[in-house]
C-alpha cells in the first residue's frame, strides 16, 4: 500500500471514530434530556404539593369545586375559601357536630336535602367530598340569594346562623344604619367572614388555573 493510500485509510478511520463519538454524545445528550424531562414530570406534583404546604394554602377536589361553581353560579375561589376557613381541606367533624370539608351541621344538611330533592341522602354521605361540596355550595347559593347577593351577610349566616344575621340586620336598620361586617357582634363570625374573603382572593390569585378562573 502506498504512503498516500495508507494516510487516506488512517484519515477515514479517524473520521469514522469522530463520527461515532459524535453519535454517542448525541445519544447520551438525548437520553439525559429525556431523563430530565421524565424527572420533572414525576417531581412536579410533589413540588406543587410542597409549595402548597409552604404557602399554607392547600387545595384539593378541584374538579368538584369547578363543577359546583358552574352549577350553582358561584365563584370557585369562594367555595375554596369557605372550605379553607372551615376545614383547610381536611375531612373532619367539629366539636359542635359539623361534618366534612364544608362543616355542615346535620340539621342544615337535612334542610338542604329536602329543598334540593336529595331523597336518598343520609348524614353519612357528608363524609364524601363530592356530596359535601355539593351541599355546601347549594347552601352558599341559597344564602346569597336570600341576602340579595350580599356576600358579607351570606358568609356571616353560614358561620353564625341566619337567625342571628337577620337580628343584626334589623338592629342596624333600627339605628338607621346599613348592616356591614363591622356590625357583626360575634368576634368569631367577623373573623370568619374576613378569613373567607381573604382566602377567596388568594385562591383566585394562586390557583386560578386549577379552579377554572379566567
């Protein structure tokens, strides 16, 4: 073999080795990129959960909240705010006997069942998030309609009872005043109304996409 032919052979082999090395590097890059994307996809829910835990603004049952908001013509952020104020999205029973995520009293739930046609309803159903959110949302809509869309009055009634709110409104009117949040004599109910409305704003800002808020 001539010297020039040998040099050409060596050059081809070097080029082939360089091409093979480039292919290996490209394969390793694609594999690493794929692993990174997969890792992000797997860790994203954990990251979102960690952010929620750190922010102290938990959320769950987004589909049920969106559905009930649409059916009851409510803000999904308002429903989320009430759930946060009532239970922080943890299914529980209060010392007073209020049940589930939206902390409904058994007699209130029975009233809702009668008015909404829930003939097969049992109190045990309130432990089911879907039922609890549906009943709590129905009651929110009922209170808002009763108080002509006044959110403060509706939320005060959700916490303190309609009888008390009606009395407070009558007392304010007797003084020639318009009832406002400041007229709520129960500190717990005043704080509750403020907590729900603050949470509503935060849920709309933080979880607007999840809740279907545009």
